[in-house]
C-alpha cells in the first residue's frame, strides 16, 4: 500500500507537502521536510483506500530546523 499524505503545518511556518510514503504516519511521529522537522499531531483518512493507495491528512507542528538539508 502506498500512502499519499498531505502534511499541513499549523502556524504557517512552512507550506507543508504532499508525499508518497510506505508506512502511514502516526501521532507523535517525526517527519522531515527539507531542513525542517515536524511532529505529527493528528492523522485523518481523507477517503477509503483505492487501487493500492490510501489518502491521509496529517497535521504537524514545527519542532526543529536543521542546518543542512
């Protein structure tokens, strides 16, 4: 299963991203988008899985900025 995840960042520090991942995000996970690291606060299924794809929305908050990408 491929998970198409829409990462939305609260507070507007980052525009977020849409990524294909092999494991679904869970609350408390950390995800790195470029030089930014985020904590997943909430995960919602957007629609039922179809054709080997699941569609998720993950709300995140900024926790760290790395110096290098």
